[in-house]
């Protein structure tokens, strides 16, 4: 009887130890996931803030440059012209980085939207302003360019608001839902994954 009691005590100890280890593992995994999520959220919010500020600066300087051209200014040393050239260099220097960070946090579609709806529009408005400045288009054509820039200002707010909504709803840095483990879906390193792995039910695809 004493041997049986000792055996049951051993089994109980093993079960308790197993559950303790399992709960500790779940706690560690949840803490690790929360840290990762907060880090990704900070990265997403950071790129939204920087992009919105950069778009706002370019929009404001481009409109002032347009007004200067409409007023007949052709002096490259004019303050509005100089400031616009400066922000243009800053925009071009940072655009590739912004595109990469937007794609990382929100996907390729969001990056393409930035490129097609914002960058292309900024670029075309710049082209038209330069044509008017060089006398190849009438200055009256800048009225339509100014309207387009005003629309672009609204689009800046819309894009930033949409990205902030996605952060609020946790639609950022989405990891693929599959049973193989990679950097993108490392949360799959779980008990369920280990069971699948044990029975050879996980994909080898990387």
C-alpha cells in the first residue's frame, strides 16, 4: 500500500509540475507577445506621425511657392522658393524610408496608395508649377493646381486617420496564419504548434 501511495504521490507531483511549467510558459509567451505588439505599435504610430508632418510641410511650402509664382516671382533666392526647394530635398531624401516603413507596418497596398495618390500628385503639381513659372503654361492654370493641392491636404488627413484607425483596431504588422514558424508568425511557437510538429502536421514551407 505504501508503494501505491508513493506512486500516486509521484504522479500527482509530476502533474502539478507539468501544469506549473505550462502556466509559466503561457505567462512568458503572453508577456513576450505583449512586448512585441507594443514595439510594433510604436513603430506604426511613429511612421504615421512622421509621414503626416512631412506631407503637411511639403503641402504648405508647395502652396506658398505656387502663390509666389502666381504673383510673378521668378527669383530663386526668394524665401518661399528657397524653403520649397529645401523641403523638396527633405521629401525626396525620406520618401524611400517612409515607403519601406509603411509597407512593413501596413502592407504593400498602403504603400502603393501613398505612392500613387500622394507622391504622384505632388510630383504632377510641381511639374505644372514649373511650366507656369517658365512661361510654358499661363499663370491662370495654377488655379486648378491650387485646388488639387487643397484636395491633397484633405487626403493627407484621410490617409493619416485611416492608418490610425488600423492601429486602434490592431490591423498592423499582420503576421501570416500558418503552422510554420518564422519571424513574421513566431507567436505560433505554442503548445498547439508543438503538437502539430510532433505528429508531422506542420508545413515545411518557409
